[in-house]
C-alpha cells in the first residue's frame, strides 16, 4: 500500500498554502472564497471520478493480465503501440476516465511504450474534445489540418520509448 502523502501531494499542499497566504494578505476573506470555489469543483468532479476509478479497478479484475501483457506488453512490439494508439483515440471522456484506465492497464501488464502511445494518442485525438470543442469552434477543416500531421506522434513516442527506455 502506498503512503497517502507522496511528493506531488506535498508540493500541491505547499502551493495551496502559499496561495492561501497571498490571498489572505490581499483580503482576509479570500481564502474562504477560494476554498468554497475549490469544494464546488470537487462536488462537480466527484460523481465522475468515483465511477471512473471503480471502472479502472474492475478492468484490472475482469480483463486477464495475460491478455493485456500479450496485446500491450513489450512482446507486442509495434502492433501493441498501434493498438494503444487506437485505444487512446477511442477512449471517451476526460482525464478522469483516461488516467485511471491508464493506471489499470499499467497494473495489468502493459509496457511503457504502449502506455506512452495511449496517453499521447488520447491527448492529441480525444474524440470528446474534437466533437465537443474543436469541430464546433474551429471547424472540421481545422480538425483535419491539425490531426492528420499529428497521427504519427503517438507511434513515434511509443517507438522512442521502446528504443531508449529499458524496463
């Protein structure tokens, strides 16, 4: 079991404390307003985050580790990187879905090249972002001009990790 306070938690808490002091120095009522704003975001995110984490946990117990290792492990080579790239494109939702799923896949035996390709692909080509934001605001021409040259990036990132990062 991991310690509840890792380095990122400590850094975030330190930044929050620093900003609370700065806010207090500006106006003593600002830290309470900021805390209320933060808690309202928590109440917005929590109903989405809990099912995503449960889904990630269920993924780990339902999908056999042998399957993940075979299809997304180091033995899978470029095919594993390509499959992870497609999976990243097809993963719906924001980071509350993709990151817990990435952790579940990592804990189930996926290799680092596949994990990097998945996250790079999801970051570049998340369908929810393209459909909800890019196409309506910028148009499909922009989406194509942005996405087509970027198609190679997840594959290249995964391949570079396979070449230079030895697990």
